[in-house]
């Protein structure tokens, strides 16, 4: 499934410069080094972290998108940074587990 | 590519938010050179972990990346406190980072293990009170 198609399933796009990117698998985590060590390229990455390092990790680990769960807010300047660095960021109001369950149905 | 390309960066020790600038630039440079995406990912992550370590522990340092026909060499050098026990520092989960660093999502004790995981060779040259130099190779 393409990242932009998440919008049809209740995910709000905060930054979508590369919406045609294919999602391959899902990874969940808030410890950034853990994510860099374990997430695979093209994974959708679910987290509740919203600092600037999240953008860097998503870029370097080459995940297809960041999904902010639990409806957490990302500061406007970080959303701008995400757009500049061509990082897709979406948001779900659902808790992490429910977000993962929903993605599991969509991505598999 | 006949002559190796050398990229040099100063890593700012004061600015945690800007950590990753050097690795992001290297990622761009390698992409322009046509290096495969999976290799770029390995180099970028290893280098970013090194940058973060220099910001957290060593008040910054320098990063040099040498791209030759057969390999990419990454040299990270700092004048920080040094690593007293490398074996311990290499264990996944061991960290001396502060709570403030942890609140940013770092300090999981995965930095050095990730650098080793994503490179073909990694050598740590460190002396307590003098500094640390880490040299990593990724073969092309």
C-alpha cells in the first residue's frame, strides 16, 4: 500500500512530500537507536516521539513514513523540517496498539 | 571514480537538535554518487550514531568520510572523556547517558552496537581523558 492511501483510513497527513512511497512492514518504537537498529527500510514507523531527531532517524533509517500515534502533536517548525527533508509524517488519534492492528490489516 | 573523495565535517557539540547534519549530507553525497540505497542506509546510520555519541559524551568532534572505489571509510574523532571499558560500552543496553538525553529518545545503549552492526569493520582507539577515534569501513 502507498503512504498517501493511509489518508483514506483516518490517518491525518502532516507532511506528505513522498506519498507514492510503498509501505513494506511496520515497526513500533520510541528509543531512536533501537529503531535504527531494528526497523527495516520502507517500514511504516509508529512512535509517540515528536522531537527533531525523529525526522533525522526516519531519513537515515529510510522508513517510508512516520506515524504519530495517540494523537500527539508535532510542533509546526518540525513539520516544516519534515517537508524540507522529504519525510512523510501522518497522525492517528488511536492508541499505539490499535494503530498497529489497523495497519496490520491494511499493509498485509 | 579514480581518486578517493574525502568529505570533512565538524560536529557541533553544543547543538543536540542539529546532530545528524553531517550524516544527512553524506547520505545526499552518496546518493549523487550512485551508491546503492541499502549501503547508504548502513553508512548513514553508523555515522549518525557516532555523531550523536560525540554530542552526548564528547562536546563534538570531527567526522571524515572517504569514498573510494571499493569501500567507504568513516573516521569519527573527538577529544572527549574516552571510553574506560570498551567491552561494557559495546553491550546492547549499556549507557551512561543522562535522563535528559533519554527523554529525547536516546541513551538506549545501542549506539556503538549499531555502528558495529551496520559496518564491515569497526576499530575503537580510545584513551581516558584524551579522546576517542572510531574508524569504520563499509565495503562496496
